C-alpha cells in the first residue's frame, strides 16, 4: 500500500510553525495589533518565521534558498492559516520567487532571489493575464498603452497581494509580460484596501508613466503567459491550503468549547445536536487534505491537470471553509460573535481568501472549460 500524505519532514516543519504561532499570535496579541496600530506583532512574526526559513522556502539553493517543492510550500500555507499569521507568504515568498525564477533573466535571479531568501527584499504581487484568467480583479487599463517600448506602466491594478513594507512590486500585464518596479518609484500611488481581515495586506496601485528598472527588465520582451497562469494556479492552491488551516482551527476550537461549556449541568458536547454539528464539520474537512495535497502534487508532476485541479480545489475548499466558519460560530452560541473570543479572525481570513484569485463560481467555470465541458 502506498502512503499519500505529508512526509515526516513536512509534518515536523508544520509543527515548528504551529508552535511558534500558538505562542506568538494569540487572540490578545491580535486584538492589540488591530486596535493599537502596533506593528510589533508583525515584526516579531516576520523575524521568527524567516528564522525558520519561510522566506527562502522555494528559492533555489544556488540563490540562497531551501529549494523545496510545492507540496512543502502548501503545507506551510496551511499552518499559516491555522495560526492566522500576519505574514506575507503567498505573494512575497511564494508567487514572487516563482515568477522571477521562471520568467526572469539570470541577472534578475541573481539580483532578487538571494534578497527574497534573506527577507531583505519583499515583493507585493499583482497578477493579470491576457485572458483575465480568474484573477478576481480588474485588469490594468488599456493594454496597448500599458506596456510601451519605453518600459512604462500606466494604469490601475486592484488586489495587489501582500503589500506591506514592500521594497518592490512585481506586476504582470495582459500581454504576458512581467514588470519589476521599486516601491518608491515616481508615479505610483498606493491605496490600502481595508479588508475585513486585518492580518492580510491588500492594496490598489494607481500608476502614471512609471518606469521599470532598466537594469532588470528587458523591455520589449514578451514572456510566455503560461508562467503567469501557473503562478495563479499556485496561488490558488496556497489560498485553499490557508483556508484549510483556518477551518481546522475553527473546528478544533469548537470541539474544545463543546467539551468545556456546560448547560443544564452537562457539557454541551454531550448534546446530540452539537455532536452532529462537530461531526459534520470534521467529515467535510477531512477529504480536503487529500485534495490539497494532490493539487500540489499535480502542480509539480502532472502538467495537464494543474490548471483545473487548482481551480476545483480552491472552489471546493472555499465553500467547505465558509460552511465550517458559520457552523463553528454557531457551536459557540452568542460567544462566537464576541471580540473576546476572537473566532472572527479565522472567520474573516476564510472569507477574504474565498474571493482572492477567483470566487468558487468563476473557478468552477474555468475548471469546466479546461476539461472541455
């Protein structure tokens, strides 16, 4: 019999992240981070997770990274969702190094990948493709003018991922081109989008004739947009894993609460209705692990499945996560809605991730098209 799941090394890595986040990202710390506009928690998390190697997780070893595969990265994203970490993993340390490694010149790789691995260079990422492949946000205005022969960016892009303390922006356009821009370049206006999830960092960029760096982007070269499509697939799997981790945490907290909370002299977990709610959440969530693992495996090893598998995985887990977020809140009764309990931090993470890089309806439509249905 062949075992299909995470390796011992991957589980150990997850446990190390889980332990760090349990000790660091407490509900009290999250409340203080939100209300006091205090970035100490974010800095503490950033330094601690980088010490564990997360910033260089998929960066090739020749550029100072760990050079690990997609399944390893996805297992990390799951733990970050479980710990509701205010950490820019998916954009800054997953999609950015992936795109630079697959679309960039050797000069770009040598310039940026070591800095990403060390955490000194932090990219915010905006993904757009020529066919608007499920990005879930508006394309940049006027593709004809967007990429001029002089390497200028002109337009607007919504839902820029992980735009917090960014040193650079990595922006793809509808012509299949990749642009790298300094975050302090002239002509960029950053608008922070106030999403429900205070632990995620999403922005909007408005650009007027913003020049790309001449020494790192060869203007006029149009790269194959398949790498951008692959990056979107990778992002979707990572978001699905993040939802999976957050959902597991909400389920775990519900079971713990059901064992402790007493009514009529008995733990509420002894009542059949509550038992059924917890059992339903567990039975819905368990198959999602295999789905995420297979999607990550297909991304690296089964090229004809990775597009539709990533879409189906994110669509399904988004809906399972939404259901679990609702049911877990109901298990906690009125306490589930309080700020004191803090269940809403995971609830909101699930809600935001559900929409990023495509909603379930759009993703299922894409998956059907990819399979000729």
